[in-house]
């Protein structure tokens, strides 16, 4: 006999489904079409567990978020009772019975009765054993940083720009110190910090600024600031798909903000502020824009409440959304250790080479590599780097500190992961040595390389110093740096600046420690310099036939010149010639007209 047909479907709107949040509220019961839905946010062990039971009483008594009997091994899991839409087994008649599902749902923080060492305890908010991240003690260690900046004016280097204010985030670590981003306090005039829930701003002192790693260290002299605060503890480097929570004070409000996401990539990353490459963690954040203005300097926590990084930059691209970057703990620990060792920040050392991949088999064979040898070819060695004494072009770099380098320039990192070998160099400290193994003319050699800071022909930063300048007869001479190019051509300076300057920025190397790229920045129009008004940002190659080493060298040569004429050889085969006595006599009047206090910056006078 055939089973009766199912009842006709009811018209109208379908029943709503319960939404699950992540706010750790008390157990919530909602009645939906006579089907009970009970939801609570819970902690999850390594694997999600689900059990189906037809006895609601058994479920409510077997698991309540506490360890005990009858919980089927699901520790730190609270109940979430959800009704499965009714269905019919073959041949079943009558109204189907509803089923109840016991589900374990992952969230960011577990719910221990007593927090183990290194785990931040979470307080009860009045619910049934549920907690909220906003009550975690480590949240009180996150501070808001207020900074007043006065940036140099590179177009008019004898004065500064109008001051402006910025807000960012930071967090308290041990020994009465606060960490934030370097760009948050760059060119600072005044820095203040405010704790969460406080109405008092405390004056802060900048102890160290790490331009390469974009980290700054502050301290506060007022003892009241350090009362009732627990320093942040650092965790290990996170793994892919690990949950992270970025906490800070982004633009759009005054209260603390929490943004959750997952680690999507770990690799050597370009640090925009420092114009260098260090280890970075890419996080896909799923709530709002990855790292908003003001979030910079805020800590990124793992699911145990340990700091695993500092938010510092985000990816702006038409094809990518909600991607932010955090500075990982190896880089943070390097910065802190460097400061403790030296009393200041000395920087990250470099090996001082440019290299080429050796993935082509014919290239490896031509350079004498055997089938089992791997490494990279050294293209150029920085003349100012200590490695220039032992390494040379076309050497094959086989290993660094005993770790073999692959043909693509990577080294083993963690299980299933590889990373660029520059990471090994960045783990060293300035002044230390590393043992490298090279292949030269089919012979293996080993040598100890002294590691030092990078001396760039075009510096990425002037490290808080005022820009240098020299003025003669209204012609303003200056030294090129990345901030100078950014001031002259905007944030797209790498597209808009003169090609000759960009070529030197990207490819040229300093031949000596004191070498600078000197240019005619602009010409302050006067009768003495008629015809030269259109010369802008053009490199000065020589003065009276002598190559120009740096701006101070040029100023000394001009001031001590006793010849009749002053001749400047510029890029593009241009020359500027002035009568010496007339040029020097016209300079004071030009300075007075433009309210310039001196013909040269203070650093050139000594």
C-alpha cells in the first residue's frame, strides 16, 4: 500500500533561522514556530564535535561548559541547541518529531574556569559562564597615542611645515614601556598617551624609533599611568589560518575597536615606512577595512590573549579587500633586544649583495655547479658593505650560517613552508658576523662576513634631522632622499620624479660612506641668476672640474674658491657659470628677500 502524500506546503514567509554571534552573551532562547533554538558562543578544542540526541533532557544535563562526566570529551564547550527542520523517514506517518543537535562552535577565546599561565582571564558578564573579549585584562594594556608632528619642508628646507596632529594606537609591555609604530611618532613635537577608560592624557617620551621595522618605543614618567595595568605578553609566530584579533583606536570613534581575522600569509614583506624587507604577517580581516587609520600600532592577539604582532599597514588594491599586515614577534623582539643591548636602536643589518636565482640548469652548469649543489649567484656587492672584502660578482652563495640556500633563494622555515634567506640575515644584529659558504671557480670556500647597516645612496629616511641645504646667488642646493622626492612629487614620486633620479634611487650604490646625491633643488629668481630659472632637481656632477662627493664637500669648495668663475656641471650636459665675486655678494640680499636665516644649514657649518 502506498504511503499517503505529504501535506501541502504552507504559504507565507519561511521561518527565520537563528544567527550565531561571537559576543559571548548569556544563553539565549528563542521560540521560532514552536521549535526551540538555544544558542551560546563557545570555545572549541582542535576539532569540532557534533552529537545528535533525541532527548533534550540528556543534552541540557550532559554539557554546560564545565569539565565533567557525560560531556563526551568536549571540554570548554557550551551548549548550542538548534532544531533541525522536520523531515520524514520512509513510511513514517503523523507529525514528525523535532531533533535537537548538540554543536561545538569555534570562537576566539576559550572559557577556562581558571586561566593557565600566559592566558588572559575573561570575566563573567552576568551570563551563564560566558565571557567577552572586551573584559580581558590585556585589553586595558592597549592605549591611544596622540602626537603632534612638525615635518621638515624639503622644498623650503630652512623652515618647517605647519604642525598637525594624529591619533594612533599602542600597547604597554614590561619595564614601563609602550610600543607603537614609528610612523605614528615621526617628526614628533609632543606625544601623549591615554589608557582605556581614562580621561587623562599623559606626556610620553620617545625612547627609540626603528625606521626599518616601523616600531617606536615610548615611556611615561608619571607613576599614575602604570597603576592597575597588566603588560602584554608576547606569543610565538602564528601559523596559517590562526585567528588574530587586532585591537586599537581606528578613525571614526574614540572608543576601542576590535577587528577579527585569520592569518593568510607569512613571508618577507616590504615595509613601506622603512623602505626595507623584513618578515611580515598578512592577515585577512573580516569585519572592516584591514588596518584603518588610527589602528596603526595596535596589538594583534591570538586566541590565548598573547600579542603576536603590531598592526602597521594595509594593502590598497582594486582586486583586494580587507587585507592588513602586522609586524610579527621575531621583528618586535629584535627591536626590543637591540634597544636593551645598545641603549638605542641600531637597525637591522644587511649582507650587502644583489643576487640572481640559479633555477636554469644551463646557468648552473656554466658556473661549475654540480648536480647536488644549490645556491644563488651574487650579481653585485655593495662597495660600502664589509662583505665587499670577501665576496665578489659571480660567486655562488651556497649557505648562510650553516643553512643551505635553494636555487630560488629560499630556506626552510617551518613544516611545509619556505622563506627568503634574507630572513636569516635580519635575525642577526648590527656588528655580528655570519659564516657563509660560497662556490668560486668550482671551488668551495667559507668565510666569516661582518654584518653592518645599509648605506643607501638615496636614504629612505633622514631620521628626525632637518634637511641640509646650501644657497649661492639664489641657487638652492640640496641632498636627495626619499622624503625629499615624496615632498616634491607626492606619494607617486616613483612614477613622477625625473628618470635619472629614479634610476639612482633603484640601482645606484654608494661608493663611499659619505657619498650623497646633490641636486639644484630650485632657483630663487634674481638678476644674478638670469637664464637659470628653469633648472629644477637636476644633479650636480662636478664643481670646477672636481666631482662632488656630497653637499658639504660642494659648499666647502665654493666657499674656498678664489677663482674668477664658479662652474657647476649638471646632469644632461648642462652647466651653470657664475662670476664668483658677484655671486657671493648677491647672496645676502636674496636671503633677506626670502626671509632665509642662513645661506647653509647648521650641519654644513661645522
